[in-house]
C-alpha cells in the first residue's frame, strides 16, 4: 500500500471529468464503513482512498447529449448509465493506467440485490452533500411511516445525482485528509419536514430539488428526459434524432430503484 497526495488524485480526475459536468470528492473508506453495519461495509482497509463522483446539471448537455450523438444507434441498456460509465472509466484509465481502481456505479447491485455502495451515505461522509434522514428531524410527525432520506447539495440543491464510488485499492491516506462536515443547507425542523415530505410524497413535481436556491437547475430538455418513464425514453431520444424508433428494446431493470432514489 502506497501513501499518496490526495490532491494529485482528485486533481487528475477533475481535469478529466469537470468538463463533462462531474464533481469529485475524496473520502477514507473508514469514514463510510464506520456509519454502516458490517453487512454493508466496503471490503477495503479504513485508510484506503475513495472518491465519490457526482453529476451536476451540466452533465446532460456536456456529456450525455454528445455521447448519444456518437453512439446513438448502438443498443444500450440505460443510456445515462452507459454515458456515466464511459466518462468515468475513460477518466480512470487515462489518469491511472495500470493502477487498481475499484469502480462501483449507483445502478449496480450485488448478487444479494443490495446496492454495491450506498450513494447518499458516501456523499455525506465525503462532505459533498448533506444526507437528510428521518432521524435528523426532532419529534418527527409521521408516526411509524417510513420516510426515505435525500441528499442536498450546497450549490445545486437536489439538482444533481451521485453516480459512482472509486476505491484506490493500493493507496492509503494519512491524517492529512480530515473528514469535512457536509454543509447543513436545511437546518430547521420545518425545512427538513418539508424536504422529506416533498421527496417522499411529491418527488415527481421536482419541488424537493428547490429546497434551497440552486445556482443551476436542469435544462427543460433534461427535465423532459427524466420526467419520461424509463421504458419510453428511447422513443423520446428517437424524436431528438438520436435513435431509430425500432431500436432493440433495452434492459430497464436498473431503472426501478433509479426512479425511487432520484436517479436524475
């Protein structure tokens, strides 16, 4: 295991990915594992370097639409997932040739049907976005009702997505990497109730994404895309000139959870 300067890793990734509308945030595996039960922990040492990759509103125009122009006639599974995978895997191979990097994507599941990593937990412990959960509301008003948590980005609100976790298997990080506290954008009890209710009960109206004033939101075209049911997105893309309407029917199995967790 080799020690490394964290900025040298994140800087290389940022150079490759920021122009495509992505952000990267470093973390120690131990930060993530310490807040989870053993069954959900990553199989890496606590001082191993990880990097969370987020997509910003710019990703759709800067990465996805160009990706579709270049590869629009190929049979794909979920087009956004394939675009993200190409961007991230290309950046990894370009920046870290020959290096062992374990890449997990938000849509990937283990054989047990559990996600490969808990995206919102990773975003929170890296300081990228605050993960608001039911336990963050004092005297919650929902009795026994389960309310799913949601991350809020300090600049984009809910207009972003957590796409991947990179773990650098041979790289250790020392005490120089201090765990940041994610910005608490929704500090009041009333605001947190509003956020969780909007996310759980009215997620299709996009209102939870505007719980803070974002610096950028999705374009109308991007909102049209993510508002379209996954099974109908290929037809929408064909109207944009990217795919023949009679293209082979793709596998949409990854989209069920995506709709729940705000995949867009």
